[in-house]
């Protein structure tokens, strides 16, 4: 693994594109289209090889070019040769052309053809929507004479960027199959050529300036081709990192100066582009890493401590001296040198003081220290409380929202002990300002702690947008001894509460507009802010720009409550989504749409739907121990079930400890009628119902699955509308819920493909948790058995195969699949494949955990994904809205904080190199926040499963514990940058309090 951290700074990125114009694109994309030497590059499609190069014939009268000769003979009706071509996808049109010569001996009904079949995967692979064939059938020409044939080709209606390859073929068909008869034809100068479109250019996007030792990322593109490999990069004085032939590179320049970075590619007619980059010296730059917590000590006793970390994020050594503002603490060391990249931990020790709260600061001085920088130091001097005194917050999270430069909020704490508690409210975020003074809570009493939000200190203060995340802590001393320890050691105790602040966009009430021709809308059904039997459930939304550098236009959102009318919904328009800066909306329904008692669906419209990534969840925020909830599926309007089509849901629960809810979302704007049958594991029908859903509407069916039901068949039985449906089983003991979807329909792949659960296993986790996996496989056919092989591959490379045969409409339910089905003992983690041999299935899985001595489960659904959708070289998967806690937070099992792991699975049996990039905000000082990024590269062996725990620590190293603390709203980019393999990726975030997990594959 190679780790490439970037210093924790914010760069102003200016995109420079230089286009070198060349002649129109006329190059034949077919290999050896004139057949002037051989048939190299062409291969037989069919049972035999009745073809050859015939140098005696030539359409242009020149025997030097020759022609391909195809002979259909014997029992063969068709002889065909072809080749797979990686096509320049951005070109919208192509031309088929060539010459054909049909011999006089051919039957009058003989045909010759040139055909093209498009695919959305490299190597002529992909899903059916892009697969169709165009034939050119010249049947009305004179035999024994060369005839010219040509035809324009238009790509399918899908966005051209999704088209990756074309299978190009020529063939001869003989209808007279009598013995001894042949049909012979010659082809010459056959070509497939891009026509129209832009003039071929190479361009480089990337920052035009930076600092020494920064890693700067650049991406090259060709205006007529989606070229992912084969690039030539060159630069003087810099080192090209990673795969030098890939379309994206990272460059580090060793010293200040001006450099020219060049890229070229033979597939773009040898055009090239040069990009000027100016590298400067940053000099010393001092930032605060870990901020200080309050000093907690007994009244009139000294010795309580806290600490903070200063780091030199620049590239020149500096000397720092610390001034002291306040007479209640001392500092050590008070003077020190910091080399580039070095950190220094400073300890502040409290002096003996009477009871009360004391406020002061440490003042760093020296080259590289921002003007006016101070580090607040607080001291709480108070009597210690008995061990049973503890402050329990009324919720694990508090969300505030509004417009303007400031807002406020509060959180109530209850003292459950028998003595008074005296504490102090604090935070590490510069934009949260807790109330000052001693927070006193009498035994059995409840008291609110107030705070204000200063949006001028948010990390996005220059362009306020969406939500930011922080925390507030109420800290006090407990036990009968004073502490000489820092805050993170006993006997000090802190009750943390997550805090979010949302800048509310303008909203209004209007009708949802009809979908335009070819327009796609996204639906997230089940978002809300409602109070249930176990507390308040709310939803967060994360939006990310999936492009490499393009700012996307405004995004329209419509919230339609259950039972509401699409003619009067709450609507909001969000600002343009810029690259590498995810937008988050915490408690979306309340903070944006002002509702605190509604559940409904969110519809999103944008002019570039394929360039937007969405993720939403629903979870309980009332449990002081932490959160539990689930990811909400996101559906595309064009994939909804049309009249006569069925959605299949497998893995439902309805027994003594669980029930299942059902959501049905209409996606076209027209009323839909849905007929549902619920079935047991043997396919028996346990119940039926029929529901009508209005256009763009959502219905929720609570606890609707009959006892013993494990699957549901939902059919569009009307003449209009389209719909999606998903289920949320609920564990009655924990209140946890997870999502079950028809994954092939949601993700747009065939139910007969090879499928993968990218993570499964049975393993002991942090904080006394035990993870394991359940699987359900439904045969969707009414009369045919589904057969195949279920394969488990462990991270050690062990392969366990089990053949499976599932009767029609039956569901194979496998609880604790690695242990009970595959017989794997001990801790194990890996992935599961379904390799079909017949039939179609829908699969689902759940990874879940229990705590020692408890039966309640917490977990997350694991979607079944198609192997064909794995990432290949140049592909990018981007996820945002991710949290990753520091080690101290994990060890203390702080509620509503999340640790995050990620996993990579190679799926084709070939090696691959994967780059994982982390983009994050952090507290650069108590006055402001900074933005940083870093990446690591992982070399995957064929079929390897790799799980990496503690996301930020894995990429940034152990120093992240001292320098960054808890990270929120992190963006993670996963890109295959080398090798011929393909990769699946998942991200799993676990609540440190409850152990509940959220798994994402986005």
C-alpha cells in the first residue's frame, strides 16, 4: 500500500483547459478493415471458420488491399466474423461502410450484412438496454459486381458516456441448405467511423497552482473518446504517481517553480495538451490538531490537565513560543521548534482555584501562526460528584436550522444520581458556542444547556449550504478523588451530544411538474420526522457531485407526505453542487421543509441525473445509547414496474420478534394499482391485497406481512403508472430496521446474472459486539427451478462452494450463513457469490450484531449486486456523508458517533490497483476550519477480499488521532487506477454506542 497524504490546507483550484484542434475524425475503428494483409483482429462467430483473406479481389481495382471471403456451406446457414471495439463514446453518431461482392452461384435469397451491437461495458459486456443490432441488407444489387453499402448509426437513447464498446460483424446467410451448395461473398474496405461531433482534442483539468509537497490531481480527456488507459504523461521536475498510463494521475513537485505537465494519447489522433503549473513554497503554517478539552479538578486543588496539538502544515521549519492569557494554568513546553509536517503536544495544567469556571487562552507566537490566533483554555473547579451521578441527555442528537448568520439551540440533561452535579459545557468546533459558567443539576432534576451557532465560522462560511456536524459535551468530575488526568481519563466524565446546523433553503408550495420526455427523477420514499413508540425518527440526506470537475446546476426537491397530493407539495431549490464538496441535509424533513410529524417521499430532479449521487437514511435519535436505523433505497423513475411487471422482495420477517412494513412509491405521475401476494418459504400464498397509489404518491403498509411470510410479489395490475416497492423488517426487541429491495430492478441488471454480496461473515467486533450474516434467495419463476452455486470466499482466500436448487416461488433462507450453511468455524469475513446455471432469482442479505447476553439485533441490509457492475480501470465510485470517529471516541463507545470501515473485492480473477481518496473538513484552529485530502493505493490480487478498518486512520496514519479527532461529512472516492481486474466496494459505518451499522455501496 502506498499512502499519499496531503497537508491539511485548502487549495483554490482553477481549471485550465487547453484544446489542440486537429482534423476531423475519420479513422476506421475496425482493426484491419481493408483486409490488406490478413484477417488479423477478426474472429469467427459460430461453429466453424469458413473465411479467408482473398488477395485476388479488390473493390477499388487494386489487389494490394484484398478482401475477406466468407463461405456458408454444409449445414451452416450463416457464417459470421466480428470483433469487439472500444468506441469513442462521446461521439453520438457512427457510420458503417464497405463493399460487398456476392458470387453468381449464390441463391437469389442469399444475404450479406454488416452489423453493430452496442454495450455499456468494456469488452462487449453490459446490460440489455444498450444492446441492439442494426443490419445492412443489400439484396437488390447485381451479382459478381462490387456494391457499396453504408448506413448511419445512432447510439441508443442512453447517455453516450455509458456506451463503452461495440461488437462489429460481417456475415453471409445461405437459405438453400441442400447438400453441395455454397454461398460465397467477399467484403472489402469495411469500416466503422465516428462522424460529426467535436474536433478531437486532448485536455487536462486540474489545479494550475499548488505548494511544494502537495499532491495535485489531474485528469486528461479526449473529446472523441472515453479513453481510460494508454495515456502518456510527462513533466519536468515532478514525479508522476500511480498508473502513468491512466487518465487520472497525481503529481508531486519537489521544489517551487513553474512546470509544464503534458498528456497525449494515440487514440485521439495523437493530439496533446500542455498544462502550466506554478508551485510555491508555503513557508511555515501552524494549525491546531487536537483541540483542548476543559480542565476538570477539585476546588482549591491543583493538577488537572488538558492538552492540545500544534502542527506545522507548511514546508519550512519554525519556532513557536506560547503566551498565557489567564492566571489559572501553566503550559509545557512553552517554546519549541516545528519541522515541516511535525506536531507538538502541549499540556496545560490547572492551578489551585476556588470553585467556579475560569476562561483564558494560550497564545502561540512565531512565523506561520495566523494573526490573532488563540487557543481557549477552560477550567472547572468544583466538588466531585459520587460515582452514581450521571447526566443523561434527552436525545443523542440535536438539530438546529434557520437562515442568517446565527441561530441557537439547547439540549436537556437529567441528573439520575442522588447528589448535585457541577459541570461545564464545551465543544471542539469553532462554530458552536456553549453557554459559559457552571452547569449545575440537582439530583433527579433536568436542566437545559444552551448553545449558539456562529455561521461565520462554519467551514463553508464563504458560501453557506446545507448542514455541518459537530458535538457538545457536558463534563464533570466524579468519584471521591480529584483528577490529575486529562479529560479522556477517569474519573472525569463527559456526556456527548451530536449537534447539526442546517442553513435552510427557500421553500414553497407547488405542484410536482410532469416528467418531460426522457427525463429521469430520483425517489427516496420513507424520509420523515415522526415520533414513534420508541422515540423520534428522522432522516438525513447526502448529495455529491460525481464528476471530476464539473459544477452541476441547481437541484429541485419535492417532499410529498403520505396522504398528500402531488398538486400541493413542499418544494426547495438547492444551490449548484460543486465537485469535491458534498452537500448534507440533516433531519431533512424538519430542517428544510419545517415538518415535525410527517413521513413521505422525496423526489429530486436535475438536468444531469447521472452526475448526482444520493444517499439517505432513517434512524432513531432518542436513545441515549446511540442511533439505530437503515439506509433508504433510492429509485430511478425509468426503472419502475410498468403495467404487467412484478417487483419481488425476499428476506421479509414476520414472527414473534419481528414484523415487516411495506412502502409503495408511484414513479411516473399516473395512478397505479398494485396487487400483492405474500408467500412462505415453500412458495405458499399466505395473504393477498390490492392497493392504489396516486401519481407520485407513497403509501406505507405497517406490519402488513402475515406470520411466516418471507417474500412478497407486487404486480402492476392496472393500465397506468409505474411503481417501486421496498420493505423494512423491524426487530421488535431493539427497534432496529433494515431495507429489503428488488436489487436487480433497483440497480438495473438481469436476475439471471452472477450476483455478489460484497461482505458476509461471522466475527467479533469492537465494544463486545458479534457480527454475522443472514441470506435469502427467492426463485421468481412459477414453473422452473433455479439452480446454481453459492460460493463463499474468505479474506484468507479459502473458497467454499455449495450447489443449490430452489423450487419455483420458493425462498431459500440461510441464517448465520457462513457457519450453518458453509460450515466455517471461528471468526471469518469475506464475500458471497451466486453463480447461476438456470433460472432467475432475487437475493437479499443482512449483516447484524448482538451484544453479549442480549437477543436484540442491530444491523444493515447488504444489497445483491451484479458482477457486471464492478468498477474497472478509470471508473470512479464516490460516496459522501460518511463519519469516522477517532480511536478515543470508539473506545468510550460514545453514542451517535460512527466508526467506518471499507471493503474492496476483486471480481474477475485479475489483479487491480485501487486508489481510495479521503476528503474531509477539520478544525484548523478554534477560529476557523480547514479542508484536507489524502489517498492510499491498494493492490488487489485476483478474487481478493480486503476489508480496511478505521477509514481515516488507514489512509492518514496514526497521527490522525492527535491532529483531527472525529471526522464528519467525509467524501470517499474509490477509483481503479491499474490492472485488468474489476472491483466491488462497500462502506460500513457502525454506531459506537449501539453497534448498529449502515452499509453503503452507492
